[in-house]
C-alpha cells in the first residue's frame, strides 16, 4: 500500500487526522475483522461508574475455549515475583 495513498505528505492536515485517515483506509481495504462480529455479541456488566466491563473468563466462555487451553495467571501465594 503506497504511503501517499493516505495523504501523509499533505501539510494542511494534522498528524492525528492523517493517522485517522490511514486507519480508516486500512479498515475499508481489509473489510470487517472475522472476530468482530463474534465479540460484538458479548455483553459486559455495567458498574456503578457507568462503565461496561467484560471479564476475560466471560470472553473465553463465550468463545467456548476449554479450561485446559486457557492461560492461567500466576498466583500471588506462589511467590511468582521472586520472593
């Protein structure tokens, strides 16, 4: 993809706008991400602050990833930080 396709050298546009234009051009060229439709179905929980959050476990459950294939986080009781 040629860089001049995104009007990168255009002096009257801000860097941020040129970056947004380039991102939009790539999205148009590549089409929709195959995971986007699947992940869009997941609904999180709205907290007291009004922010919707989705746990990693909920995402893995929705994607039907077996428990043995999921990454495990190091336990603080195991002393994983070198203590």
